[in-house]
């Protein structure tokens, strides 16, 4: 695999993460106003939306491009859902805070 093709794939992946994070943010804000969901934390709703939206988008993309759906596509989309969740909720600022609360912080 040459470097140009690798950079093209990385660009597509970052673009997909951005679009999915935008959709997760919008969907979360819309459904958060529903009566039953007002008591639930917004982060939990965003995580649930991300865990639903990412595998569905991979399945839709596979159907559109006529690609056979493999199990590891769906598994990778579930893993990617956590990245999309972090991007959509601004979680990159919280990652160092979570790391500092672990036992591995520098003394």
C-alpha cells in the first residue's frame, strides 16, 4: 500500500468520524427534549445514539456500495462508536482527566 492511498483512507475515516459526531450531537439534542429522556444524563444518551448510529451507518454503506457485510465491520463500527461519542461530546478534554484519576499518574 502506498502512502497516497493510506492518506486517502485516513482522510475518509476522519471525515466519517466528523460527520457521525455531528449527527450524534444533533440527534442527541433533539431526542433529549423528549419527556422520558429528560432524567437521563446527556452523555449517556449520546453514547447510546453513537452505539446505534455507527453500526447502522456501516451496514447502510455496505449495502450502498454492494459490499458483503463481514462481522468485523460491525465490530469495528462498535469500537469506532466510542471515538465518535468522544468527539461529539467534546470528550477529548476529559481524557487527560480520566487518566489522571487512575493509579498511573506521575508522582
